[in-house]
């Protein structure tokens, strides 16, 4: 504009000069013409002024339009310095960043970049500032209210007039498009999920229809089934949770009646059967299954017989949660059984009136039935005692095979007679004569129907005809013990004697003299011959004699120990000797082992106890008496609980016995009580002794007093956590206490204080009076500090003259002042170290508070130590709290 003014002015001056040069020419003009010209010129000037004004207005309007376009553009415009500071920003950019323009200027643009894009922006900014090309980046910006703005930045590097690099940025808000894209993805995912849900819904409806059909089929089957299905709870009163609908036809009740009343099921059981039903239920929890019969009252008041079979079901953890079972109406069967029972009773009455034995025997020899006369013959008290037993076992062994063949022939359809000898249940032998015929049972089996009478007396008479020697051999040949008969020489023996002495035949054995069956001397040192004569004389005098004797085998010469029963017999009016010889070698070995075991048991230095399977004490050794104070007589038939101290609860002993039953033993430390009431620790081992069938027969335990070992462990623990000089806790114990205090106070939102304390003038006392005096001073200092504190507080010696105090449960920080003043005051009082040595010292204390000054043991101790140094700098004999500003200065 200034240029235009200068141009107009130059034109006016030029025209003025032109007018002057032509003045002579224009003098002739009239004044009117000149005025006219001036007016025209004035108009031209006014027109030019108007044009100039319009140009100014157009320029101002153009500038305003540019300003509006810049400020109110739908995108943000920013100019960043080479340091990333905002130098210019339009209103749209400020609006997008949610800050006023004056707050944004000179702020670092990177501060608005979300943390997820921060590293990527810094790398992009560095790259674009080094180049001269326009680049674009998409970032996430963080607004002051923590909202996120997704923006596309078009960046162009430029140079300012001072040649400093700058970055022009066009910021476009793409949040809506970003959200639209995310919404589109979400909609696609939702559509996919809806398709899956619809697919699952279709599948579920198919399954529901299939389940409905299955339920309808099941309900039809259950409604028409001959059995009633039920489920019930596993705890009394065993309320039924389900019962099949056919219960209506069976008993006349609706299923709802069983569900609505807990005791409905129990209240309708026949009173005489309730106890039996509950007894069977108790077995269910042991065996997982039950089978029983009972009477149940129907809706019309009558009773029906029901067969009940049930099973216990458990969850994955093995815990019972349900009983499932079924009922079957067996009333008709019970009526038939009753009729059969009455019929059998009538037949039984008829059979019991006969003196002969009437019995039914199956093909395999099983006794199916027998009358009372037969029971008397076989010496049985009741039919239950022998029913379903094998009759072959009642026969004398020599007749069993023959009777078996006879029985099979009868079952094949042949009748016959047989004589045989039986051995009654009371070991009485009876001769029997039987007549047997085949008999058809209802199931089609053919069995033996036998009519038997006793012929023992007849056989006895026949037996008397046999040679007495034969009768004698029939008796003693079956003996397991050796039987030898002799007068002056051996004249007979049984098979057991041949086996015992190592001979093949009786004839060979009779060639030996009785002296040949013994060594020259008995273990007592007496001649076998002389000692035998003495025993024979005694037997002749008393009729018999029992004694132990060492014999030897004829074939090997090996000696063995026996027990001899020497009897005097009269055979054919002649006195003979009968020796019954029993080999007791194994018994003697067992007795020796028992004596050795008993000696070891009694000589053990550890206490030992033996109980039976029911844990009643049957033996203890002397070491046990020495350990507990109980004599053997005092503990016999008692239980080990007499030693219980009460320090172990029931769960401990339950786990102990569970370990014994699972692994066969237990060992560990336990607290027991002596007879005098003293409680002591011991190491105990318990071992279960099992029989061949893995049945526990005894328990053996050892008891070792570990009182001294426990004391040693406590002493080691004391040395690990306590100062040996003062008895105060040491640094290790302090750190544990601080960790615990931090945890407790953090949870309770409370506070505590840590004192770091040094003794003033301690070194002078130590140097002047010696270490012994210094140690005594430290002990007295520890005692004084302890008296100043509460029971809940702690005083610790770190070493030298350095102590730490921990004050817990401070209601307000100033409470620590009182303790600090009290400790300092008490420690300034004189200390009497010996009769001649009295010293006076002081103390300086640094204090840190939790949580104000730290939240770890190390930080609290460090800050208290810093405060301690400040207290020393302040002249000693005072206390100083830790200050954060002071730590900064340090």
C-alpha cells in the first residue's frame, strides 16, 4: 500500500512540474477551465481513493477468509520446532487435543502420543526431520481426560527464515473411521458368533427332542416294568429323591408322596422289619451294595413283600452322594414259599418219627436234606450245621471212594445197598447200612434218596472176631507220632517210627535194640543206658512217664530231640512197654529263638512296647520302665494312651494310625508324659506285625528320649538368632521381626518406629577399663533399655555399642518421643561396673517411621542410621527423626 501511495504522489508531482512548464501555454485558459480541470482531477483522486479503499477491504476480507479457513478447518494444523515443541496450532488442532491454544504452545507434541505408539513416533519424527519429503503416520493420541484419539498425521519438513528446520503437520481425526472399522470387525465376529449360537441352538433342540423321546420311552418302560426304580439320599432318614411311576400299580402310592414326606418310606415299612432294613443300609456303606427282603404297607393298608437291591454311588472324590436301587414285589413268591414250607414241615414231621436216617444226597456228595434221626447219627445239633456240606467227609476215609462210586451209580438210575463207617461230628465212629434209590427233583436233577440204619453194634460183634493185634495196628498206624512196642526187645512199631528213625521196614527195625536208638550219653552227661533204666523203673512204678530224650537216626546217625510218653501195657497177659515218641526239634528251636528275642528285647537301651491287635499292652522292657517310670505290671492290658501328653490333637493320631495301616509303620517325634507327670520329647517308631494272611496281630514300638537333642537344637537356634553376650536378638532376628511388622502394619494400616542407637563415650570406657568392663556395661545397657520398652517392643544388639529398637502399635508418631527420651535419660544415669568402677555414658538415637520413611527393613534401618548421624552432629545425647529433605542434602 505504501508503494501505491508513493506512486500516486510521484504522479502528482510529475503533473505539477508539467503544469509549471506549460504555464505560459495555459495562461490564456480561463479560470473556469482551470477550475474544471481541478475538479476533474479531484474526482479522479477520489475515485482512486475509493478503489484503494476497496482494495484494502478486499485484502482484509481475503485475510479473514484465510484465517477462518486455517482456524476452523476440519483438520488440525500444527507447526513443530526441530525439538518437537508446538510453535503453532489452529483451533481445530487445539480442540482435538482438548487443550487451550496458549497451553499447547511450546509443549512437547510427543507428550500427547499414547504409550503404545511413543517409540514409533520418536523414530518417525527423527526420520522425517532428517529428510525433505512429506510423510504420513497414523498414531493414537491421549487426551487429558484419558480418552484416546486416533489421528493421521501428514508431515512436511521445512526451513524457517532463520534456516531452522520446522515440521508442518496436518492432523486428521480418523477415530470415527477407526471405530467404524473396529465395529465392522466386531459385527462380523458377532455375526459369526450368532451363526455358531444358532447352529448350537439347532443342535441343542435336536438333542432336546431326542432326550424327550428317550425320556418318554424310559417313562413308558419304567411305568410298565416289573421292578420299581428309586434313588435316595445317603443320610438318614434316606429321603427318596426319585421313584419310578409304576409304584402306583405296585403299592398304590403316588411318587409325590415319597418325595414330599421325608419319613414316608420308613413309616410304611413293617415295624418288625425296620431294624433289619437299617442294618442292611449300614452294610451298604461298607460293601457298596445290599440285597434284602422286607414287608411294605400298601395304600389299602395291607403289606406286600418287597425284594430290595441297591448300590452306593460316589462322586469323583470318592464321597458317597446317592443310593440307587430297585424294588420287586415278591409277595406271590412268598406265598408259594410259605405253602412249600408247610408241606415240607408236614413231611419232615413224618420223616422225623422214623428211627432210620432219611436223606437226600446230590451227585457231588452235597447233603441236601436229612431228618432228625440222621442228625443224631452224625452227631449234629441242627440241619443247618450240615446242610450243603459234603457227606463224603463224614465217612471213614477208606469208604469215601466206594461211597462216591455208589452215589454216582444211584444218581444214574440204579438202586443199591452199601455198608460203611462214618465219623460223627464229635468224632464217634458208627457203622451204617443204607438202601438208596434215585429221586427226581423239580429242576430235573437226579439225587440219591437213602434210608440208612445204624449197625454199629453188629459190626462191633464182628470186629471182636478180629485178631487183637490187627485192632491195635489199626489204631496206632494212623498216629503221627512214632509208637514203639518192646519187652526185652523191640517187637513192633508204626510207620511214623520207621520215618522218624530212618528205617524202611518193621522187620528191619525189630533187629535193633532200644539202646541203638540213642547216643551213648544224653545232653546232661549221663549214660543213655543208665538213664533209660531209671525212667523205665519209674514208669513201671507209676504206670506212665513223660520226659525229653535225645534219639539218633539209624540211617544217618543224626541226633534229634524228642518228647517220650512211656506207658505200661498188658498184652496177652504180658507186660510190655509202649513208647510214644514226638519230635520236638522245631519246637525247641522256636523256644530258643523266643528266648533270644526276649533277651534282646530286655537288653535294649531304648524303650520298647508290644501291644496286641487291639493295642492293649502285653509287654514292655526295662528301658521302657526307666524312661516312663511305669513298671510292667502297671501298664499290662493298658493302652498306650496312658502316655499321651495332650500336646498332639486327635488329627495327629488319626494320621499316625492311617500311616501304620497304609505303609505298615510310622516314625517321628512326639511328646509323651511320664508317670510323675513330666512331659518329654521322644522319637517313636511303630511297626505292625502281620500274620501269613496279612492280618495285623501285634504292634511293636520303640521309644527314645530326645530331650537332650531338643535342648541342643534350642541352643543352636538361640545362637543363630540371639547375641551371646547380652541375650538380645541379633540382626537376623531383627530382619525377621521387621518383615513381620511391615506385613502386619500394612494390613492394619498402622505404623511403628525403628530406633538406631549408639552409646556415647563407650569407646573411652572400653579403652580405659578394658573389654571385660565394656562387656559388663553392654549387659547393663541392654537390661536398662529392655525395662524402658513394652513387651510388644524389641531391642536388638547389632554389634559393638550399636543397638536397634523396634516400637510397634504406635497410635501417633509422637509416641516414639516418650520412649526415646526415657531411654536417653535412663542411659545417662551412672553404671556400677564393679566395686571400684562407676561410669557415666549417654546415647544418641536416630528414628525412622513406617510407612512414612520406608516400606522395607533395609530402607527403615538406613534412614534411622542417617538420622543417628544427624543426632551425633547435633551434639549427641539427643534423638532425631529422619527427614526426606535431609537425605536429599546428604
